[in-house]
C-alpha cells in the first residue's frame, strides 16, 4: 500500500470488479481515458471478470494494477498501473484513470500519479517512465506536465474520437527530472 494525503494506491482486489465494470461502461470515463476506444469499454461483467482475474495475478516485476482509494471514505475511485517494466533499461509505461466523476478535478489523479512515480523511481529504481494520452485531453496533459513529464513526440492523427482524429501525445519523465 502506498499512501498519500488524500489517496492510497493499494493492491487490486476481487471486490474492485464492480467499480471497474461501472467505470469501463461509463461513456464519459471511456472518452477521457482513451478517446472512446471501444477496446476499453463498454464491456460485459463476464469479459471484465476474466481480465480482472489475470490482473490479480500480475507479476509486479513487470506490471501491476493498483486501485486508487479515497482516504476520506475508503472508496475505490480509480486505477493506476504500470506495465512493460524492464529492469535492464530501467523503464516502464504508466496509466491512470479516475473513474468516479465526482472525484474529477480534485487532484486525486495527480496525487495518485505522484505516488506511482515515487514507487517506480524509488522502490523499483527505474530510470525513465513513459505515458501517453490523446491531444484532446487537455486536463490530463496539464497534470502530466505538472508532475514533470515532458512531451517527447506525437503520433499524428492516431486516435479517433467519434469522427475526428487527434494526435497521440507521448510523454516521458527521467528520474533526475522527478527528483529535481
């Protein structure tokens, strides 16, 4: 468990499935998390249960999904993950989604991201962390920049949102930038 001032990152549990089903079937959550990618949602409970079962067995040496929990009430409000962790290159990719709309804009995602970065640069001794979003998600890009991430590139017109194409925006953060 990794605890901050308003949220904690805790191990994913079987009891989190209902919240994940709700988030992945919420069109607004899917829109902001992925630009509306149908591979993220909507999804049936049965399909997500299979995926969830696999996530419960993740090897934290290469990937891990955390539940973001609000410390005030113990409620699961989102998820944070890392994947493709490579100890040789000291690199991983992260993702964060706050699924509870009433927690949007309150700094919960930013704090969860900082906690995850502290874990990866500290306990996991990584050298670099990557993430990406789509160019229409200005709120996420502001949060990433505020955490120290640097925009490193774009894949032009790589994300379709409805009938409009957006860039996929690639960000990176080096350990010395994090500690500065």
